[in-house]
C-alpha cells in the first residue's frame, strides 16, 4: 500500500494558497470545492520502478530507508514526482477523485496513495481472488520480513 495518511509531501507543484484558499491540481483541476479523496493507483508491475524512484528521492533528501518505502508510506508522490515517474520510468497511474458513496477496488499488490480533500472515514475490506492469490502471498511475506 502507498497511502498518504501520514506520509511526507515534499516539494509540490500542487499549490495550496492560504490567501486564496485554492487547491489546484494539474490533472484534476480546481479542487477547493471538492469533497472526498484523491487516489493515485499504479499497476503492480510498476512497483519496481516506483521503488527505484523512491530510493532516488530518499538519497536526494538524505533520508535513510531501512525497509520498503511503499509499504512504510514514506513519501507522497506529488505532481513533480508523478511527472518524474512518467518521464524517467514510463509509469502512468490512474488519478481520480473518490466522492461520497464511491467504493474503490485496488487489485492485489497495486501501489496506491490517497490524499483526503475533506474529513473522510475509511472502511477497508480485503478480498483475495484466486488469480491474485500468489501476489497476496508474496505481499504477506514482504510485510513479515519488515516486521
């Protein structure tokens, strides 16, 4: 999981101006009147490229990484980091707003992050489909090693 609940944002091209109370997103537009959460979801096949980017960012910011930076939620991929991921690694995610009543399905092993636009309640339910069981076992082993 790559969730922004407590992650660091770093330098961001998505500016929130205190004077205008505006929240502008390069991909989603004006968000100051929006409620819900912004999601970025990536293919599980892109996990290695995302890890490479996060290790680069950690070195640049002089942050020591002792385990998996995706699972540890060390970074939030802001506009500049998402752009860097696209340009340098060819990785494109899906970015959208979850609104009241929407349910989000995240396939097993897909890195993702969430940024709340307003107060939100999270209810999660894990489901393992037979075709993704092997990926779930692999993720469980990764988390066990990190503990």
